[in-house]
C-alpha cells in the first residue's frame, strides 16, 4: 500500500502482516510514515494505491465492518472536557450501537480494569495525564475490538504512568487482542512487541523480533570512548570491529565471545569509557541516523 500527499510519498509500497494475538511495533524517526500507515489501517486516511486488507476484508469496500472490530488510541487526548469520565465512554459507545445497559456494564468494567472506577463521576479535566491516557485506552476498548491500534500511547507520561499502561496492554494481549503500536520509546517497543518494523521515508528498513534485530545489527555489547586516541581507532580498524565515530566519541559494537569488553577495557578505557549491553536504541540510531529531523 502507498500514501501520497501531492508530490510527497509518505508511505512507499509498504507491505506487512499482523498475526492474531501479536503485538507489532512500527518504529521510525519523525516523518517516517508511521502515523500515515496506521491511519490507513483503521480507515481514517484512504490509501493512494495498492491493496490493504484487515481481517481479510478490503479496506476500500468493507471499512465499516473493519472499523467495528478496531479500537484506536490516537496521539492526542481527544476526550470531551464537558463530560464525566463515565459519560465519555457511554457517548462513544453510541457510535457502535451498543445497547444502553450493555454500555454501562462495559464502561464500568473498563474503568475498573484501568483503575479509574473511583473517578467515574469526575470531569476529565480533573484527571492527570496518565489517567487521561488510561481513559483513552478504555474508550478504545468499549466495542470489544479484535485489533487495538496505539499511536504513541505513552508520549509525555511519567515513568509510573507508562508502566501502568504497559501492564494493561500486556493483559490485553494475553487475552488475545492484536496490537499495532507506534512509539519513539525503544524500551517500550522491546518490552511490548513480539515483532518490530523499523521504517524511514515510508519504506521498511528491517523487520524482526527485538532481540534478533539487536543481535544482527549491533551485536551483544557496546563500548563508548570519549576523545579516543589514534591507537584505539587503529585497533578497531585492524580488527574489523563494527563502530561509529561521532563527534568526540567512538562507539564500538561487539559480539558475544569476542572479549571486546576485556581487551578494549584493559588497553584503552579510562574514566571516559562506558561499557554496556547493546540495545534496540543502538539499532534504531545505526539504521536511521543520528541527525535531528524537522
């Protein structure tokens, strides 16, 4: 599928599958095409070309049936400030023609699941940022969706609120809900996602399990040295080590068993040396670059 805005190609012939009960993460820098992709999946933005099927149905001809089985948690907290917490869920349920009694029961169950039952009569403007995000997630679940789409669900939340939301998402996945998530938090992607797609300029760069991506693209551990001398640079070159020279630092990637920590640590590391395990963020930065995006 592809998405173009005039001469700009936001999504360039993207192709992927999401299995039932799987959590798939879309990673990429700003402007990579992540939000454009998920908006096409839930029918908000029409595809420009190609084919898109959700639940085996064509998005162009069966988008109403598809939308009825999808829950969407957008980037913004677009809750109604004039309504109470409970009313925000009840009013939203009307879009799905859920009977009034069933709506009330579902809403109360979801508020309890999100630990918001004691705030059901409060206006949403009285909630904290973390509570608002949990309410947006509860609203996305009011129609008992089979697929949950989350566009940067924890942006701006403090660590406690993020972990609370992660725990709820893990419970939902354990109950069989498929999840498609975009995020800029690499720890979030590594924890929640069974599989990841890293994309840039509308194209897929790599796809795979988080641990496999780390092992394949940056190895197992990393040594960072500030103000490296010529000796360490020559050592890295002579041994063919994967590395990046960035301003005043050199970042050296090593595989398990190469004793990189010990050799470089003993010969070149002083107070300005950092030894750590390789992470998903290392993969992301190596593949998409370290420059700021507009």
